[in-house]
């Protein structure tokens, strides 16, 4: 279990995505999904930042979904722009950050995740 902490988990199939979502729901963890696309410049720019946040906020589950690879998942969440970051807790969407806006993304993570486990 600990091996998954602090990493961004890329979901390449609907099954993988559903499995991660179900696991997070069972444990009551916050899920932050990065809806991205390989051709999207801002997505590539924010990707290392997302990884950095995954390391800092190990209590949340960080998923990455390529909208071209998992069209049905993107459609299910009505994703219209990339990157879009969705915050999901207990199966409910609680927040959204659209665009590669580091500060907004960080603020939303801080708001929804209890203080990081490492003391500041």
C-alpha cells in the first residue's frame, strides 16, 4: 500500500480507473484526477507540478487520465478543457480546477487535504 503514496497513477483502461476510484472510496481518500492530453502544451507544463504535489500530499490519491485514451471517463465527467483537475471524495465531485494554474491547484489541494503528514 505504501508504495502507491506520493505517486501519480496513470490509468490506461476504464477498469484501472474504476479500480482506483473504488479503492479510494473504500478508504475515504480524496482523489485528484488530472485530465490531460498528449498534444496539450499546458498539460505537459503542469505535469511535473502535479507529481510534486503528489509527493507532498501523500494522503490523497493522484490519478492521471489521458482524455484520448479514456474517452468514456472524460465524457462521464464532462471534461471540456485540458488540463482539468477534478477533486472527488466518497464518489462525489467536490471541486474542479480548469487550466494549468499551479496556485489554484495548490490552493484547492490544501483546502481539501488535511495538513501534509510531514511537519512543515
